[in-house]
């Protein structure tokens, strides 16, 4: 009788351990489900025929569909018609090569997303991550617009706008250089300011500019003689500011030159 009681006690202990393990597993699964559903990116899985078999809440929000509606839908139908061929090509390559690929598409509601995808042979599905890149696209559009405005301003200003790298070599030359020196921008790119000066002026300015570079400070109204393409001397007035990258490394100077010969 005592042996039976001991066995029952052991069974009860093992059952309790099993129940505790199930409880911990349920808790872990609930935490995983919460993390999966509320991830900052959309998670989506499709079968070979592109039918959606799994999706998280972020994905549902991106696609503007309830999860119960999404499941079984062809993911291609949720992509803008203009971008469907790009998605199809990417999917075909993923299934063929069994690797990871990325492509940018617009969803049916116009939202631009970056889709990272990978095929899983074990589960017979394609797993995708959808990242909303609306803000990135807006920033890119704003940058392009800013560059367009800058280019327009540079082309109409009466001053020659330029940029030199940390070696003093022209990396940007505005079209106005033609009016001042008779050279096209492509003829000046790759040269230094001293290549456009008489020798004695270049020697003088090398010393002056060397000091400016060593201090890496802005300079203003620096007078210097240049030679036009036709050999005529012109007096220019130069001003510039140093350029630094995001890490604080010196990259060169950006500035303007104006013709003051007739002053």
C-alpha cells in the first residue's frame, strides 16, 4: 500500500511539472504572438500560388484588410498593377534559387513598401517582410526637389558656384564659369583653381589658400587673378566655406567667384 502511495505521489509530481511546462509554453506562445502581431514591420507568408496563409496585424494595417479577409487572397491582387510584374519576377527568382531577395513595390492603396522575401522548403511557403518606406520616399522626393531648386538658382545667379574636394580639385562647377572664364564646366572639372591662374598668381594663392585649408575656416572676398580661355586676365573675388561629412571629416570647400575686373 505504501508503494502505491509513493507511485501516486510521483505521478502527481510529474503531472504538476507537465502542467507547469504547458503553462510556461502557453505564456511563451502568447508573448511570441504579441511580438509577431505588433512588430514594426508586416509579416506575411504565402503558398506556391501566392495565396496568403499567415499575416500579422501590422501587415493587415498596411494592406487595409482584416486578417480573416486576407487569408486565402492572392498577394498579387494587393499590389499596384504597375508593380506586379516586378513582384512576380522577384517571387520566381526566390522559388528558383531558394535565396533571399528584396524589391520595392506599391500596394493597392499606394503605400510604397520594401518587400524582403525568402522561400521555405520545409514549410512550403514564401515568407515576406513588408517595410513601409513612405517617409523614406518623401525624404527622397524632398531631396530631389531641393536639388532641383538649387540647380535652378545656381544656373540663374550671376556668380560662379563651385566645389573643390579635400585635394583642392574641382568636383562641381556651375555653368556660369563659361561667362567668367570662357570654359565649359566639363573643362574645369578635375582641375584646381591654381591651374586657371598665371604662374606668379598661383604661387601667391597657394600660400594664402594653404593657410586657409590648415585652419579649415570660411574665407571671404579673396581677390585672385585668373586667365580666361582666350588668355585675357580677369580679377575674381572668391568666398567659400569648408565642407565636412557626418563624421566631421574635412571634405573640401564650397563657394562662389564673381568678376570684379571692372570695379
